[in-house]
């Protein structure tokens, strides 16, 4: 069984979301996406945070 990767860099998140790295940094700046504390540029994101962002609140 394939194991999920635990930590993603800014570039990997950008590739997964199909956006630029600048867009990912903008999402961090607007507090919509939260990097792991202690890491500055490039940001590091947990698998849980990416899932929270993608599957978060949705309109009814």
C-alpha cells in the first residue's frame, strides 16, 4: 500500500493545486492556508492542512 507523504513544500503544493508558488504564498498571507510553524521560505505544509484547505467548509 502506498504511503502518503507527510510534509509538502511550497512548490509541491503549487503543483498539486495547479497554481503558481506566488499564489500559495498569497494564500498563506491571507491566512487561508497555514504552514507548519518554524519553517519560513519555502513554507512546509502538512498533509492534514492540505486536506483541510481542499475539503474545508463548503456552501450548502
